[in-house]
C-alpha cells in the first residue's frame, strides 16, 4: 500500500506504506499490542525453481490485481486512460481503487473531485469522448466504467483505509453491521451503478500499530469481514494485510485464520520490509523474496510471510503475493552490496527515499541481486526494486506455492508500455 501518496506506503514495518516517522510510531506502539496468538514456523524455503508447465504458470498468475490511486491524477498525471494505452488493462484481472475513507464508523468518499467530478477532455478520455458540463458522472469513476466497457472481464474494487485513513476502523469495528451497510450503499450509489464488483479493506493494522495504534482486539478484524461478507453476498470481499512475519509481529496480533473464511483473498503487503526510515541503514532490499545472510530482521521476506500465513491455517488459494512498482533508497552509501551504512534517504520525485521503477530503471540501473530481488548502487545512492527478471522469478516461486496470483502497488510506477505488469502475466 499515504493519504495522498501512498499506499501510504508501508508494508510490515511501515505500512501499503511509508516510512521514517511512521516506522518509529509503529515501533513505539508495538510493545502495547498483544502478540503471540499462535506459534508458527516462519521458514522461507528454497530459491530453486523447477521448470513450470503452462498450467502451473497460469495458476500462479490467475489473478493480477493492480492498485490505482485517486491522487495519481494530480502531480503524477496518471489517469485511467494510461491503464489502457500502456497495455496494462489487457493484463489486469482486477483494479483496486485507492482510497475510500473510513469516518464515523462508515465508508466515505476519499476525494470527490478526482473520484467523480473532474471533467476529462476527449484526448484524456478512455473512449476519446469529452465530458460535458451537465453529465451526471465524471472523474475516475466514469473513466473506469468506460474501461470496463472495453474489457468486460475486468473487475473493479473500492479499497478503503490505507496508511493514512486506517484510524477509522476502530470505530467501525464497534458496529460491523452498520459499517458494512454504509459500504454497500456507497459502492452501489446510483450515480456509478455497475462500477464496483466488490470491496477491499486495507486496515493498517488491526490490533496493532500503524500511523496510529489500534486496540480493538484479535477478533475485531474477523467480525468486520464477517459483516461485510454477509452484506455483500457473492460480491468480492478482499483485504490487504500486514506482511510482518517476525516473532511476535503484526501477523500474530489478529486472528487472520478465522477472518480468512469471509474473504475471497488476502493481499499480504510483501514490500516495504526495509527502507530509509532507518536513515543510517543498513541498506537492505525492501521486497526480498527470500531471506539472505545478513538480512536485518527475521521474518521480513515474502517466503516467510506466506509460510507463516499458511501455518496459521490460511489456504494458498486465498493468498496473493505483493510487488512494489517502485524502489526504496539511501544516500551516502559507499558499499555496493547490501548491509552498508548511509547518511539518509535518497532523493525522490515526490518523497525522499522512494522512487518509481520507471525513473530508477534509467537513473540507477540494477547492479546486483539479493534475496530474489534487485539492487542498484550508483554514485553514493543505493536502491532496491524489482525488475522484469525478478518479477518473473517470483512468479515461478508463487506457482510452486499454489498462490492465487499477484498484486502490486501501484499502476503509475510502471513504464508507459507496462514493462513490469507484462512480466507478471
């Protein structure tokens, strides 16, 4: 998975997302959270990848879910039409629209202008037709409806929460039925009838700490998902969840096993394990597939996360693995290999310490691999990010694990011709 630019970006130590201060808040709060609900094995597994049949590859890539951010239409100048022109629409099975807010125990609109008011010109529009001043629906919602007309099998879910807006889930959990009712009514508003095929919940984090700390208890998340399933019926109900598989970590703070029966799938945020919120390092890849000698923290890799969820009783068929379409980096680094010291975050276009893949590909090309992902040392900067090669290898591993597919944060980080998403499919 930031209120306005995120997923607010952190995964495990951070949060779908970000960062220094946020990671500090999380660390300070962690001691207050009841952990150790289950004792589990967090061993990762082998990097060896046997040859795969086409059927196995199809299983691993059955679902390809991409997040589209409503704030991307501003500085990033990334619009629904870009999903089409990049070729990404042909590769996606689902789009998660981020984010809706959670206020007063209810689902709420996050940005009405971007969501359904912004007027699009003919050149900006998916179908080449300009919006008119008096039409009932404009903005991203209207453009997504046009995209679905071009791609009838494409599903769209509205994602609520994220790093910035997860603080509202505590109140929502006190009356799950009322929360579910509000979400159902909002998704089925007559103005955008037929747009949303389901809901995605991005609670960072139930009974644990993200931007703020939650003390709703280990059963609150499951009760919330149960209420959503009861209200939404056969519509899609999914949830982005922590990837913190460390001993006593966030995965142990909530009963994800019981909640799993109510979701179509989980999206464990297997990225942002490490980053320049640790300003002096050590440098480490933010989305490692596997552990490696010298990794700064046990349980902070994709294999450990998936292994832990399986050991908790969550079936492989309800697990996607996560990819970041961006890199995280440090400045003041002299050591090329991971584990070096730094002086602070590397500069980024929108925020220090983070940059889109499409920029890093040219500005700081990969110079090595570790833990199944890539890293780059250029000048005094050190970055880590996934490449088409490492994404393909992660897909091979996911096929062997029988996972339901892949998801990524987020569409605007890819190249204009969809280089990364094409590596997934």
